[in-house]
């Protein structure tokens, strides 16, 4: 375990002591303690915070249904219990971005209101690369084996897929095309 203490006004000092040492080593504090200095300037903190946030942003927003949800790689049960899942074989930025989520029956059902979307509704997609806005132009019930809507495209699209209630072999597929916002 590490013991952290912070001292200083313009600089932050972190005092680290390894508590998992033998008694003979404990008597020799020079071997068990280290002081590390970190800058505490507002400018550096701001830049570090911006970098951390930029790396972590990956989310979908759908204003019409009040959805703001984090995205994670993959569509396994483990992923979709916490996130909207990204179909690994689809694009993350250019082309066709494919996403899936539960809509009922699980602790987190990000796509619960997806069926309320209409053509022309906005879908906002954010990554560390920036933000894209899409307008829904396809709303279709497809077979659970139909992967054609997830194929690569030159046009920037977003494809959202979820189950259809009481129809295990069908999926709701909503697709949008990117618009340029000013």
C-alpha cells in the first residue's frame, strides 16, 4: 500500500512510503521513502484535464429521447450491461458506425426509447476525434441475421440496433446520415 500526503502551495509533493516492508528495512527510511514533486500550476492542470477528458469521450446522445450514454468496444453481454456496444467490424469515425444496446429486461437499457425515433431526428456521436451529428433516415425491422446495414460505407452513417419486444428473431435498425452543422 502507498501512503500519500500532499504538501506545498505552488508545488504538490507526494510522500510515498511502502508499508509492505520487513522490520529491518523499516529502520532504514532512506530505502523506503521517496518524495516526488509534481507541478500544481493551473495551466498544466487544465491541459492534463483536457487530455484525460478527450481520451475518455466516447458517447452517443439522442436529444429526442433524452439519451446520453457511454460507448465501449464490443457487443458482448458484459459490455452491454454497462455501455452501448460498438460493433467491432464497423468504423469508429469515418464510414458506418454500428452500435447496439439493450432496450428492456436488463439493469441498463440505453435503447429503451429507440422505437420513439422518427425520420429527421438527430443522433449525436462523440469521440476523441470530435463530434458528428446524424439525421435518422432509415427505421426498419430486420432479421437478427441481417448484417447488411452494418456494412462499410463511404458515406458517414450511424447504425443503431436493438431487439424487438417478443420477437427474438427480429431487430430494430435505425440508421442516420451525417449532416454538417454550422
